[in-house]
C-alpha cells in the first residue's frame, strides 16, 4: 500500500451536496478551495521548503472557475499534482 503524505477529506461530500442541489456551485467551489488551502498550506507558503508554484497556480485558477466543465478540467490537473506529490483526496468523504 502506498504511503500518502497528506489525506484530504470533505471534498467528495461537498461535490455530492452540489450534485443534489443542496448548495450552489460557488458555495461548493469556495469550500473545496478552503479545504485544499488549509490541508496543503505547507505547499502554498513561499517560506516553506515544500512550496510548489504549480499547486499555487492550480488553486488560484480553480478558485476562479465558474462552471462545471472548467471545474472538472481543473480538478483533473489538481489530481495529477496530488498523485505525483502523494496527496490523497478521499473519494468517499
């Protein structure tokens, strides 16, 4: 079993709530970004040795998306970054 550096929960639940029309797209996106920035803070601070400009740019762009298709496209880039950096985004929570 692979060892993950970071395990992120809560995103799947937000996406499910959006799909079920319980929250708006903007609410879902904003909460997802908040979770990601909190859990990946050491990759986002220029003063940290793990700082990653690619992730910084991915999250900035993801925070500005305004539709499902662009969100899904950006999310694919995020998942690629996560796989490479051993970050697990839990698909069930």
